């Protein structure tokens, strides 16, 4: 996974509501960046969401922001 895509995932999460799906993150990235060759797939997004400190997994393909 490239650094562009990692950054775009973080940007998309910050613009989404509290609960969201992996598909919503991908839609937001495509909305922001169009059809860039650097856009990865659903599994890449899931992997990166699992590594973000302020995001937790709720269900399969569903995540939410952790507000402290």
C-alpha cells in the first residue's frame, strides 16, 4: 500500500460520520480523488483502518470513530 492511499484513508475517515463501512470510505476516496491509479481495494482499507488509533471495528466491514 502506498503513502498516498494511507493519507487518503485518514482524510476520508475524518469526513465521515461516527459509524461507517469500508465501502463508504472507498466511495469517499473516489469522490475526492477520482479514478487515481493509487487507489487500492477494500482489503487494503480494512487493514489500514485496523491500524488507525482513533478507529475501532464494530462488525465485519463496519467501523466507528473513537471519541475520547
